[in-house]
């Protein structure tokens, strides 16, 4: 596997379910990101992890819970979601943000989430 | 709060045309600007990254320019092909504050190139 991979690619879940999205990067990066892309809205940053430490939470509801066990893996745990949470969830990675934020971000293919 | 606007929202051209996509941002204090391509239902592919100290970057038929002081960037596509059909997204990383790595995106330009 190369680049940034995400699983599953598609997920349908009920509002009472608990599920997790997984992201893995094979680029030797140390920063990872979760983004949300809803229909007719710009991509929104959700979380940033830099060297396994969360450095950004963009006012995301607590029903979304990120986890970064190491620099190569990033999870997004989901519980009691709402239908308006249906979207494409994209993971990205970049070089570690130690000396500055200006590194190119590489994106995975996304997970298409539908909440019923 | 940084806002990124892309014009036009959609563009349809015949194959072979040269075209320009526009991006503007309200806060000129940025670290860099990145252009992405997104195919339907897919993730983003990075096309070009321009650091704040640079004025342009080129890759093949693509050329991106940056005028930081006026808050504008353009993506020029030469000799367009049907395979260029996709949504093109512009994004900036703000300087200052603690929002390291935070990309602010525009809504994109949907490009269709007809054979």
C-alpha cells in the first residue's frame, strides 16, 4: 500500500450505532488530519494530530472522537450520530508540524458515511 | 476569519482550450496556498503548492500564480483535455496563531472539458 489509505470506503450506520473510521499513511509523515466534506459546503478541518498529540479541535461535537495511537494511524470513533453528519470524511497527512505549518498535505480517498 | 472564494463555480469548455481558474482569500497573512483536484466521490490529489515567498509554480500543463498582497491566486491549464474534468479546490494555510496546518478551502470550481 502506498500513500494514504482509508477504510471502510462506504459506511451506513443508524443513529444508535458505534463505528470507527480508520486512516493509515505510508509516507513517513508525523502530522495527520481529519476533514469533513458535506454537500455544497467547503471542506472543513475537524482535527489535527502532530507527533501523536492533538493540536486542533475545530469545535467538533463530542459524538466524534479521534484517536492517534502512532504517527501512521488515525481513527475517528463515531457514536450517536445525526443524519446531518452524513458526509465524505477525508484523512490527510503531512510532514510533522515542528518547524512550521507550511507542508503539503496528502489526502486519502475518503469514507462516504450515511447516517440513517 | 479567513474566507476563500473560487470563481467560477462551474466551467465547461471544449477540448484544447486554455483556461484560468480563480481563487481569492480575505486574509493575506498565509504560509502557503495549495491547489487540489477532486474526482467525483474520490479524495483530493495535490496539484501544486506555492509558498508565501513564491509567485508561481509549474507542473506540466498547469501553472499556478500567487499574489499574496492582493489575496489572489490563479490556476492556468493549458491545452485542456477531457481527463482534466474534475473539481478544482484552492486552500490556504494561515500564518500566525496556533492553527498549525489548518487548511481553509474554497468551494471549488467544477470543470468539464468536452471532447
